[in-house]
């Protein structure tokens, strides 16, 4: 039972703590209780919007943010939340209007808010605008390693490799312990064929810095190649252990696909110089893919959830799958199947 006579600020603080603890249901209940007493408390509406957003309840989140904006049209957090949820509904112009309003209100110096907006745009693939807000953040806070790294990530997604390298290196100058930026830079250097530079950065990370196995596998293969280590070498043991930990957290279908991607035709893990082994850190994102024209002869490889793989042109893969469709529709069929989660395009 809630305590009597709590102020709206106290309800907001309680909900904020619950939100930070990942207890979204309890946060929502607390905020709803508060709104029964303080229906015009903007902060409670804003908090409710973010709690709903965390639960992917986009329609409810939109309603909460719209109510907050109706009470205070210039509330920066309400505008940021509304913009983020509008992106989820595909309303980019509406979202950008909210975000630009925040700039007009004079919040360019708000480091966290600029990064929040930039990341929301980045997640939804609005990359040019994401980079714009990251650049606003780094301009106002030139000593921010996070802002520099974010400019680097967005630049990479925009195929501006030179800028990406510059800003990732700048992030590490500002904060040498910025593991995410260092791992990203290492992967980017690896894909450029700069293996010694990639190894230089990977060796300056710890196993617990890694949230997926991509860079770890690359580190293991580079160490084996450069230092002539065996898989059983004690130096590699912590890295293999981290891979096992990550595997324990992964879904079974993800494990199967990862194993398939790491195997060569002979069943062996490929040499690190074979760049098709992993691709870049973000090759599986739609924004990084390059589409070939219909009927092209480019070779591809796809994997089904059950582990079966097919290789060849789009048309050859479709024939192997036993699907009877027009050859001109082969790529469209496979791309559509990938979007639906029925298969995965490996390259």
C-alpha cells in the first residue's frame, strides 16, 4: 500500500528508482497512483511515457507524452520522448519537429539529451540526423568521449570511413578505457585489412568488455596467427571462457547461426584474413547492406533456422530451396524472407 500524502516529486522519485532497477510494471503503477492525485504533474506524465516506452507500449507512451506536452509545450524531456515514440510510428517529420524544437529552446548544451536524441534517431536508421545531434553534443562538449564515439558510429553507418576512424580515435584519446569505441575501431580496422592495428586495440580490451563474440573470435585468430598459439594455450583461456559465457546468454538459433557463419566449407574456423568470415560489426543491419540488381551473378549464402545453408546467386538459392517463383523475383523473395525472420543472409 502506498504511503499517504506523498508529493508529486516523491512519486516521481520513487518511479524513477523503480525504472532504473528495471521494474517497469511497478514504476507504471506508482506513476498512475501519483497521477490520480496530481493529474497536472508534467513529470509524472513524462515518467509514465518513458516507462511505457521501455515496455514497447508505444501507443500508451505516445498518449502519455502528448498529455505532458499539452500541459507544457516546452518541456524538453516530454518533447524528446514524444519524438522518440513518433519515430516508432514512422513519423520522422513529426519526430524531427520535436527534436528541433528542443534545439530552439536552447538545450544544445545538454549533453545527455543530445545523445539521447541522437541514439533514438540512430536506432531507427535516421543516420544523417543522428550524426547531426551527435555533432551538436561534441561541439558543446569537445571533451566527451561518448559524443566522439557516437559521431564515429554514425559516420561508419553513413559510409564515411575517414570520419569514423578520426572520431573513434578521438574518443580513445579522450578516454583510453572506452572499451566500446576501442572494440568498434578494432573491427573497422580488421575489415580494412589492417590486422596489426586491429590486434593492437583488441589486446587492450578485457574479456568482460565484450558483449558479443565477433571481436573475441578475431582476437583469438589473430593471436594464433601472430604468436603461433594453439587453442589450448593458457593465454587464450579467458577469451574462450567469455565466449562460453556469451553463448550461455544467447538464444539457441543465434548460436547455430553463429557456428555456421564461423565455419569454412571444410568445417574449420577460417583464417582471419578471410574477411567474409564475419564482415563488419554492423553488416547484418539493413543500412549496411548493398543490394545487387535482379539477375546478377553475385554469390550469396543464406541460412535457415534449422541450420541448413544454401549458396549461389539469388536464383540458384531459390531453386535449391525448391521455391517455384519467377527468377526476377528471387532477390525480393529472399530479402522478404529475411525480414520476416524465416532465414538469415550471411553474405
